[in-house]
C-alpha cells in the first residue's frame, strides 16, 4: 500500500522586504509501523507508510530474523487509528528460533537498535564481503548517485526523505526506496533486492544520507561490498567497513568523491574495459 504525501498551507517569507505570502507545501507522511512475528510485537519504527512488504522483508533480514525471503510464509498489513501493524508469519523453524531468541532477552524490544540488550550486540560483527568480485569505475560512482537523485519522486515533492538505491554496473538501478528514516530506506531496499532474487554481491548500495555504522552493517548483511553516499561516514562506520572488506565511497559531489576503505574496487575509466 502507499499513502500520498499531504499538502498543507504555509506562510512564505521573502528574505528581502519581509513580504508574507500564502503558499502550499507537500510534506511526507510519518507514522508508527509495528513489526509483529507470530502475533507478538517485535519493534515499532517511525516510517513512511510505503513499500511495507519490502520493509518487512528487509527489516527481518538485517535484524537477523531471516536469511532469505523464502523463510517468510506470509505478510499482512493491518491498518489502525494509531498506525500500521505489519504481521509477519515465519516458516516454522525460523519462528522457533525467534521465540528462543526472545526468551533470552532481558527486557522488551523497541525502536532504534531493535531487540538487543548489550553493547556487544550494538557493535555486532558484520559479514565479510572481501571476496566479492564487484568492480566499479569512477563513472559508475557518479552515475549511481546521479540516477539515485533522479529516481526519488517523494523527495522531489517534499525535500524531506532519504533514498537508497541498488546500482548494478552496466544495468543501472535495480531498485530505489524512500523513507523519512535513512535506516528504513535501506531496509526497504534490502527487501526489494532479495525479493527480486538478486544477489547483494552483484551491485553497490547508494544512499543519500550520512554513513553511520548501521548503514554499513545493513549493506554487508545484504552482501554488497560497495557503499556509496553523498554525505560523510562516521569513524566507526569506516573501521567497520575496513574490517568487513567493504569499500566506502562518500561525499559524492558531481564528479568528485572520496574513497575511505578498500579503494582497489574503484577503477579509473580507462582500466574498466580490461577489468
């Protein structure tokens, strides 16, 4: 399901002369989205209520609940006055594993770092993606961000959401997802990629946000070895990407960008044809 953004009235102030003029602004919707497994609430995220099946699949993947989309038996979207309940039915063995995981938790789960109870889990080990054979050229980096910027209709309308795209060299963007939360946008993208039965190692993840450690963790769980952003990474994100064998490319501005880790995957244009 999708809910269109809302049009509201505003007062526009001209910087010169202090002129007040009536106008309208389109703003995105934001509401609680709860994920329930086997009838038990697991987490509540404030999110844009679009692409919720992708969101459920991607969230389940990056939270370690499933390893592939086939482990989900059904997804039902239930609307209520307060928000949306995304009810996920897991395969029996996966549901049993989640119940055992819940029993081991000391307290309730909630939004943010969902279902964790220790510092060690917050800075969890991520999959090693160093063996991925993906190579990108300088031109691929620029194209990935340019295509992502052009493929965000909600952002064009509202200027208030993040975007995440999956770029495959030679093919362009497989999918783009948007959300008011950068983590949510990436979870939605992860869900779209695995629902398309595409290997995460075949492409790069491009995002419009800064690169926090959670973004590196989610991209690595998807299997992507290259993460591209228009903003900057944190120090922990850089260290985590280095350990995981992931290439971080950030601060992409037109033809300019910076490579923070594992630069060997990013080739000059002249080398691409022989790579």
